[in-house]
C-alpha cells in the first residue's frame, strides 16, 4: 500500500516533468480528430482529479455511495479546455493530490475496503479507486508521450 501512496504522491512531479521542456506549440498541438492536445490532457487530468478527490472522500465518509461518472468529452468541449489556464489547473492538481496525502497515510484496513457503487452496478473498494488514480496518470503520461512523438514526426 505504501508504494501505491508513494506513486500517487509523485503524480504532479511526473506530470510536470513530462511537459517541462515543451514549447507552447508542442503543448497546443492537436494530433487529430477526436484526439486531445497535451494542454487538453492536462486540463482533463485535473478535472478528473477534482471528481476523484470528491469520490474518495465520499467513499470514506458515506456507506456505499453512488458515484456517477461525468462525460469527459462533454466536459472538454463544453468547458472549452483550449481556453483554460493550464498553470492554474496544474496548481489545482498539485493541491488536490497533496490534500489527500494525510488522509491516505492514515487509512485503516477497513477504510481501504469500503465500497463505492457505480450506476452500472459495479462495486469498487477505496483501494480500487486509489489504484485507478495512479493508473490514470500513467495512462495519460503515455498519451502525452505519443502526442510529443507525433508532433516531432510531423515537424522534422
């Protein structure tokens, strides 16, 4: 469990490092229809973290809460991610992650096994939700690398 919390705590640093040497053109580059730029990915990651932080606290505080899932594509288009301030969102992501650390470091075994329910009937433990947060960053870091590679191949 300690390794999982440690990786969770490094999420912001890993995200920041993945974009540290990129130009604004690279960050704003859109790799294709129905694909996100690195800028949009960062905003999405933060919006997802905002929802996830709420979910995790809900699971720790309420018996078997229902956790609805937002439509990520609707958020991206309706909230016009391209116009949002990436640095503010990165700061928000950092604050959300660090705000959870003292809670995570003090979890009991019983809390790790608390159940959340999704509208489709899926039942997940708190630990499952935490593992998903770590996997979510891993997946998007891989996505950022693919976008960087696509940009470099098209701008040789």
